[in-house]
């Protein structure tokens, strides 16, 4: 019965973790550029393949539980929404806008930008957007309504180029780690490549998750949690009767 207690307890932990991830996805569904977070159930013997079965070729109780995989992000393209705002930009294809972070470059699909008091193009967190030569600065003589962008990321006003987005891409996006709701950071030993994504003005890429899918996951996790709690309670009561506590 003790392995059963362990299995039920780990099932509760796994369901709780999946519930938290689905709730996080649901909370960020209105965040442009948000990438859906994913975890899946697995077993301890899968996570620790080097562990050998115990005596008589049976698994020890510590390998009988349920676990979750490490969180991963879904980098599939999200739906593009027309906004009409000249400072909203979306990427069509594989790539990221490069942002100047406090500790190095950051990467995002969230192209909702603004012009700050220093005329720098910045994110909603007031982080400068990087171009090919550093932070992008909008000249004083240029009105934001006149800003245009070419498909390859060159910024123009009255047919005069004043900056160019630094679009980055990675051979494997899974090396990226979250640094905020829609920001990612790359390991120090990973050098990004030049992105080929097309830049589209007056649009934003929405979160690539679905409220219906996340709600269904929440319901599924709640039911799994209830079942595991009932199993845990039933086994605990049986153990108590067995040893004469009830």
C-alpha cells in the first residue's frame, strides 16, 4: 500500500504543476508575443533511465510515481492582428526582435513599441529596441505617424532610412529561457543568426495559445487532482485500519 500512497501523492504534485502552467498561459493570453508554456506527465523511471530495478526485478517505490517534464515553450507562429498603430510590428516567420536588456540582449516576438523622451524606440518595459548599430533612435524631425518599415526591417520616413531592426533567429529555439512574459534570453555560448522573418507594420502577433484549450486543461487537471486525493485518502484509511489505528 505504501507505493500506492507515493503514487497518489506524486500524481497530486504533477496535476498541480500542470494546473499552474495552464493558469499562467491563460493569464497571459492577451500579451502580444507570448509563447505558450507546456509540461507533460511522465514517470520517474523515464526521467531516470539509469536507475536499475530493485531485487526480484521489481521497481522500487520511488520510481512508481508520476512526474512532469521540464517546462518547454511552443514557438509556433501566433495569429496576427491589425492595429493600425505605426509603432506596432509583427514578424512573419522564424525570428525575434532584439532588445537591450540590463544584463545583455533579450529577444521577443512582442512588437508593441513606443518612442520615449530620448526618442529611442522602446518596449512597454522601457527597454531599448536594438538595431544593426545599437538602440534605434527616431530623429526629432520625424513624426511617428510617418514611420514606415520595409519587409526586411528597414525603418524609413519620407523615403529616408534612419534605422533597421536587428532580427535574430536560433537554430533551436528551445535553448531560450524566459526572462519575462514575452522576453527570452539566450545562453552566453549561443550566438544568434541573422533572422529572415518579414516585418509587418500596424500588426501585432497575439499569444499562440487558446483560452478554450487552457480551460480544458484546467478542468482535466482538477479532475485528476480530485481522483488522486480520493485515492490517497482511501489508501490512508486502509493503512490505518491495517495497523489498528481505526
